[in-house]
C-alpha cells in the first residue's frame, strides 16, 4: 500500500469514527427525549445499548462477530477454558447499564465527551463461566463496586480476582 492509499484510509477511518459518534450522540439525545416523554429507563437503555453495540463496538472497535473473538482480551481462566473446549462468555468490564447511565449524565453532551467516556470505560473481555458466576455471587453482574472511582474499567473484575490480558 502506498502513502496516498494509507492517508485516504486514515481519513475514511477518521470520518467513520466521527459519524459513529454522531449516531451515538443522536441516540443519547433521543433517549433523553424518550425519558422525558414517559418511556421507562429500561426501554431507553435497551435502545441505547443497541446503538453502542452497533456504532461503537462493531464499527469503531471492530469487535462484532465470532471472527473477531481473537482480538478480544481474555482472562487467564478463559484461555484455559477455551483450550479445554469449555464455554466462555464475552463480558463488558463496565456493564452497559452503567455506561448508558454515565452517558445520560454527561454535561455538556457532545461527541467529544461521549468519545472520551467510551474510550475510558467501554471494554470487552472474554471470561470463563466460573468467572461470570463469581461476578453474580458478588452481586456485581450488572453494577460496579460501591467504591468505584469511575476511572478503572476493571474494578469489578479486580474485586472478584479476574484479570484480563492486555492485547
């Protein structure tokens, strides 16, 4: 690939990232309007979860199907489980419910602030079934620890002894 192709691809990628953030911004604004109209928070979260999955995880992070599983961080136990042909689960280090709630609190609500929040908190990790059960037993399946500083996306995992390898 020559330098012109590389620059063109880089510009396209940058443009796509911006438009993906614009879709997410639109979705957050629509969620706020839907809440004001009277939709339940759970109904609104579901729609925003879909937007995040489609426009951040799929199109920005490029982690959208089983062909990309090898790109997702794995816990040590997940690696062992996969080697033994046991089931593993793709997990959000910070539950989507929490990410959605944090998006709804952003002030000012801008594409830049959305990007910053997602870069800091949106992590996907493959964990073993037993690790997933540990999160449930600690009542951390869909919430962060009470002492979470809103900075460490792996705080929930650390509480139950899960470590995701950096890739």
